[in-house]
C-alpha cells in the first residue's frame, strides 16, 4: 500500500469520525437543550466565582514582577536551576513565577524564551511542563478551603504539585547535556495599560476553556452514571470540575480522594492543556504530545507524594 493511499484512508477515516462527532453533539444539544443551558450557566458561574478572582490578580502582578526581577539578582539560584534541570539559568524566573502566579504564566514565559532564542525546543518543552503550575491562591483557597473545606489539604495539594514538578523535571532532564547559553532574559519595560489589557484577554481565554470543559464534563455526567468512569473523566478534563466532583464523592477514602485531586492539579487536565497549546504559535515545532506526557508524569508523582503527606500531616 502506497503512502498516498494510506494518507487518503486516514483522511477519510478522520472525516467520518468528525462527522460522527458533530452529529452526536447536535443530537445531544437538541435532546438535552434545557440541561445544556443549565450546564453553560454553571460553567460561567464557576469561571466568575472561582477562576477569574484567583487568576486575574496574579496575571496583572506578573508583568511588574518580571520588569523588576532579573536573573542577575538570583544568579546562585539560577546556577542550581541549570544544574538540576539542564535548562538555561536565566529561566529560573520562569519556574518561580509559574509556581507563584499560576496558569498559564509559566507556559507563556517559556514560549517567550523559545521565541527569543534563549532556549532550545527541547528545553522549552521541559520548561513548559515544570513551570506551568496552579497558583497557591487557587489551590489553597479555591480547591483546599473552598471545595474540600480544609486549608491544610490545600497546602498539601500545592506542595505536592511543586514537588512533583521538580521530581518530574529531574526525570525528564536525565541524560540531557548542560545547556549552552545562547542569550539572556532582558529586563522588560512595564506598561500598566498593556498589562491590564493582556491579563484580561488571557483571563477570558482561560474562563472560556473552563466553561467549555465544564459543560463537556456535565454532559458526560448526564449520559453516564458510572462513578468510576466519571472520576476518570473528571481527573483528565478540567481541574475545578474534577476537584469538585471528586471532593463530593463518598466512594473513596479521604486519602485517595485527596490524591486524586492532587493528580488533577498537577496533570492540570486537558482544559489547561488546551489553554497552553493555544499559546503556541502556528507553525511552531513545539510538541503538544510531549508536553501532555510530561504533565501526566507530574500528575502520577503528585498522586504518590500527596498520599505520603496525608499520612504525615493529617
């Protein structure tokens, strides 16, 4: 069979699957129109009450922090960062701001470094995975105190996420050669107006994806009653909906429930994955599959770390 024939068959199969998915979605939308409207309202409420308040302030604060901070001021930490992760020492600020400011700051800054020729494609893919984390405000306040009713669990969830990022970063960097520094992150000029405009647009982009994936998970709940299947879907689709659903379930022990929420946060779900991949410029060679694989590894490690922390601190 020639490559042209295989390509034609693959395109035909893709077309059939696409038509089938569209037909299914149209049927579900018409058959569950009332429920769908309710799910959209729930998704928007989730974005307005939980996502935007926990994300927007950090997005606005990120630009002045980037303008004031410079790798020269944290050079010893940068050398340690490069030695551990085999990534340009200038990018230590990307990891730190990603850990403090939350999605999608780490991924956005990593892609900026790649576009400016500071890091290679491989370094960018690894840096995106270890730097694109949930903010402490979101995990501790929104998920811990808000959804699970415990700030202590929120601290465990956030600590597990950061530790898993470090461990997974070490694993995926094993055997890599020490980076050859090709450039440095220059000090950026700060504009309050541009910062607010960019932050609001990014926040609306995040809220849109959260709403869509929240609706998608809600439709799955309407069509499927198997709690184990729904738990799996909740863990891989979207953080807020997944954490809320897992926290409300009574079929798991408190330890496993916390560990599943930890997996959700570290893996970050297909929703955050879609947000992150939407930042990649068209025609870029950055691999979406590799990024998702790295985040999956981080989620598995976070699952294990949170179990250890549960038995130590709770």
